[in-house]
């Protein structure tokens, strides 16, 4: 992960890892069946760390709305602080079947869906929401906005400052969740 | 295709007749095609002059007869990706007669483009390629401008939509599209949701249309 953070996911080759650890490329295969196995292990570990980081912050919140805000900001801030790791997180080139990795990613999504479900139950979010659809919408907005913010060609999509994009996108995500005020033209 | 061409021919007498014949069969488009294929199969990290040349049965120097640098070649690959995406968007929208149905079909086609060309798609949105530095029109800007125009057309047809910014709506649409495409490429969205990719695309597309 140190190599990935410094040089990006493209640097994750057996040869580069061997150079980095001052061992032969074959030493790698004593611990992992293949490069795919090593990448899966690193990816699973990264997922665990990101899940821990964003959720331990969000769970301190007093309301589902506040928890959602913290979660959203923490996720995007992770991308801004660790752009190469973020790219690895969302585009890891895994080929085989890796149940541990799948479980870790499913866990992150389940917690997001449960947060929205709890918000609906407590009346903080709209009662007609489908928590699964809204969890996907929030996830897509987080990934899309974070990708843009770390992109070297971000002007393709938007020229606003990073903090402006982050807060506007968070408002957009919340607008889909929060009950609409009485008299809102969308309802009338 | 307009690309920067370097020194055109080796000095007379340097290349053998067979080598000359083999080189002359390859043009800039061949290098772009091979580079795109490698990017698609193995990611942009695998796209090197040596690797492309090896696949084409040429020396690495052959590439520099058509491109001033690897950055030049990668800028062309990046731009060609956006040119393809723009063409898909335009053809799809027109096939539905434009408007709301054209937009809906375009959103689906966008995600499908990413799923069918995952390496190229990821390269297009993570690389810092600058085709304009090599005298090329930037199709990335054109593709995003086309998306903005489509969002504006759909919003104009919706009553009461004028209070929101069409520009920001287009940005949010792209965030959703890119997020969906990225997660669909990894296959994880399908695994955690139990939905197949078309159902996921349709549900997200409808959610996008509801929001604008």
C-alpha cells in the first residue's frame, strides 16, 4: 500500500514490489498464489481501513442526518488526502473470486443502507425512500465528486473550488433524503 | 486523425528494404489502436513504447516517427476515447429523437460504454492528458459540453425547473453516472445489490431524471 500511495495502482507489479522490499519477485509468490491474490489482500485491507475511518467518525453523530454528513465528508477527504489509494479503492483490477474482499465491500454498503433506513424510521429522512436505491445514489455521488476533485483535468466537468463542489454535492445528496418543506414546488 | 509527427523517415540507407516496407505499412492510427488495446487489457501502466513496439513487431523508435513523445501518444489515446464516447452519446440520443427519451437512452449508453471499455474509461477520467498541447481538439471538453446541453434541454421541458442551476445539475448527473459506471465496472454494485447491471442502470437513470 505504501508503494500504491506513492506511485499509484499502476506501480503494483511483482517487479516493483520486489525492488521495494529488496527481495526477489519469487519471494512474493511464497506468500501469495499470484499478483491477483496480493492485490486482493491489499484491497481488502484498504477497504477495512476506509470503512473503519469513515464509520467510526459517523457513529459519533447524534442524528442520521449528521452521520450522513460526516460519512460523506470523510469519504471525500480520504480521496483528497490519498488520491492514489482512492483510485486503487475504486478501480482495483481484480480478476479472480475473493470472498473476503466482497464481504468487506458489502459491509460498507450495508452500513450505508442501514443508516438511511434508520433515518427513515426516525422520521429524519423521507418515508417513501428505498434505502438501497438511496444508498447507491449517495455512493455514486461520493465516488463521482471525489473522482472529479482529484482529477488532473477536473475542468472538463466543473471549475468550482474543491470545498464548493463538496458542500454542493453533499447538499444534493441530502436533498434526496430529507423531507421536503411544505409548499415546495416539487410537491405541489 | 491529426497527430504530431516527428522526423518522418530514417536517413537513406539506414533501413533495409524489408524494414522500410514493414514500417510504411504502419501509420499513427495503428499505434493508437495498439496502445488503446493494451490500456484496455492491462491498464495504462502497461502502455510503454517498448510494449507497443513489441506487439507491432517494430522497434520502440518507430513510435517516435509518428509521435513526439509517449505523452503525445497517450494524449491521442485519451482524446480518441472521448471522441468515441461523444459519438456514442450523439448517435444514441438521435436514435431516440433527442429530448427526454434521447437523454434517458444516452445515460444508459454512457454507462454501457464504460462497462465495455473499462481500462480506457478509467484512463479517460484519471489521466492528465492534454491533447490541446499537441494541437488537437479536446474531445473531453466536447463530450462534457454535450452532456450539459442534454441536461439543459431536459430541464427546459420540465415545469418549475428554472430555479435550479442547469450547470450544477449537469455536474451532479455526471457524478452519478461516473459513480455508477465505476462501481458497475468493478462488478461490486451487482454483488451487493443483487440487481443485474441493466436494472441498476435503469433505477439510477430514473433517479437522475426524477432529480432534474
